[in-house]
């Protein structure tokens, strides 16, 4: 028999040709995921990061996938779509492009989908901060949401990098949140690195 078995994120990484240490697969679906490959079996991150034998792992060539999951990613953007009268993500993405970086101080924290391992399993919920009823409309809300999700990706990438895992090449599929230029560009700008779509 020919058999094969792996989890969703290792398979996603394989589909994006993420197979060597230093390569990273990023996903912006209901949950956001950063899946980074390393040959280093040592870790200081037993609480915030999951560790997997990658699809091409062998004793001779140990390739470990370090997985960070951000529960409140695309589900936040979907919640906004469902509750603000806009029915199309493309329209939302076009609206965000008209709003300046930083959304004039409006801040959205995306952690409304349960406890977050990356935050020590604290269930802090989603938050909208600094809302100015005379200045902000739904365009600002959408942009602030994308920026908040992107910043949570960046925060998580920081402690993956600090766990002896270089992030040399980042790849993402042309789907979900990565269809938004605001989202992808925010991450790429903040980490100072291109993202291959």
C-alpha cells in the first residue's frame, strides 16, 4: 500500500513549496497561521507554538514545523462583513485602500474567537479602541481590523524568530486575507521582507 498522512498546515506548506528550513507558510483564513520550518529540535516555546515533524522529516534530515495559530483572523473580517451591510470582501478591501495607514488611531484587536495560546491562553476578546464617531466610518473599521490582524501575525513571528528559527522566505496562497493588499503589505513592511503569493 501507498500511504501518506499529515495535518492541514503541513499539507498547506507542501502545496506552497515550503519544504526547507527557513521557509514559512502563512495562511489568513478563519484562523491565521504561521508555519515556519527549522532543523533545530530545541525550543523555548512549548506553550505558544506547536511543533510538528514536517512532511519531509527523516532521522537523517529532521525538518520541524513550528506552528503559530491566531484564532481571531479571517473570522473577525467575516464578522465585520456580516454585520456592517457590505456583502463582498473585494469591496471591503477596496474601501480599506482609501484609509491612511494607522486608521487615524482606530485600533481593532482580533482576539474574539476564544483563548489564544500566543497570549498565554488568556481570553481577552476582540476590542475596538479609540473609535471617534465624528471621524471613523466602516472603511476605517475594516482597515483597522486588517492592521490589527497583521500586527498579531508580526507579534507571533517575533517569538518564532527568537526561538532560533530564521524566516527567510514567506509564502502565502492568493486567498482569504492575503487577497487584501493592505494586509499583506502591512506584514511585509513591518518585518522588512517580501511575501511570495
